[in-house]
């Protein structure tokens, strides 16, 4: 398998024609993937640019794209939502503001008990950020528009096809190479098909994505969001992380 790597200095942000939640026409505003109040818990701002690595893989080829964007990642915004109804409306007052008191102790690494209602608020916030972030790159969005409508109307993630896990992220000070590694956001879009449909395809190359796993790290809080149309996949998904810790599923709510 060949390995090809290109370095791209800058990629113009994807133009979003209308609000991804309510469908309002421009002008649109930028939604922060990392809200301003969380910046104090992120690594200090030291660089004028930030890098991201994109990969495309199939059975015959592997390509990596290193993308350099101007500014600090803490100021990463995606211009995809309207201001009065969504960005400054339910997204802030009914999701961000209600999740913030639960998020801060977890970000600080404090031990706390999370009740089912808290799990739902955290999951709604994490799913909202995942829906926004995936609109950054053309072809990487896997969320169906009905799922975004569901989040807006019910202030909860869709009941099927979505899973959210959280855990504690602590750098290993005994290993300098790991201590320096502090990821803030990772996304992995991919395609899943049932066996009968996969058998009809002439090859295994993905022409589009229908699933995605994304990870966000703020301070000591590790958030993993998984979405896929495959039935029964989320309830059966298990994580085994020997020697590292545990991930706890908060959506669908656990006990």
C-alpha cells in the first residue's frame, strides 16, 4: 500500500448556504467548537497557526494531508448557524448554559456523580459541537438533517444512531513524548454497509461517508461521539482500554 502525504498551507472554509439547524438564510455566524469559557482549560496559546492531519484510506492507497490554518485552535469557529434563533438562542441558553455547570468539574478532573438528566445535557452539548465541527470539510458531514432538527426541537440527541462516551484524560508525566501529546479534536469519517450491500460493490473504496467518530478533549475531559445509521451498533459498542482508564457511556443514558 502506498503512502502519499501533501502539505497544504491553507484551505478555504466550506461555504454553508443556510443554517444547518433551522434552515435560515445568510447572514450566518460562526459557532465556536471550543467555547470561550473553556479556553482557560486549554493548552496556552503559543503558535500563530495550528495543524490538522487528514487521512483517506482504501485497500490500495493511503493519503495524508497536513493542513495548516491561521490562528489558534481555541478560536476555531464554523460559520454555519444563524444568530438570533440558533447561535444566540437555544444553542446558548438551553444547551450551552445548562451543560456548563456539569462540564466544568469534569474538565478540572474533579470526582462527581452524573445523574441521568446530567448525562442528557452533556450528550446534547457534545452532539451539537460534533454536528457543527463536521461542516468544516466538504464531504465529511455524515449527520442527517432530520437529526439536526431533532436536536433543535427536543434539546436532546437523536434516540437512535448516536452514542456519547466520556472519560478522564491525564497526560503521562513519566513519558515525555506522551506528555507533549495533548489532542484537542480528532474526527474519523468512514462508511459502514451491511454484508449484502457490500457484496454488490465492485470494490471497497468509499465514495461517501455515512458514519463518523469524533473526539474532543478539554482539560481533563475526554468526549467521544459516535454516529452511524447501522442498527444496534451503538448499544453493542464496547471500549477496552487496559492500563489507561475507562470510558463511560452517557448516551443513550446509562445508570
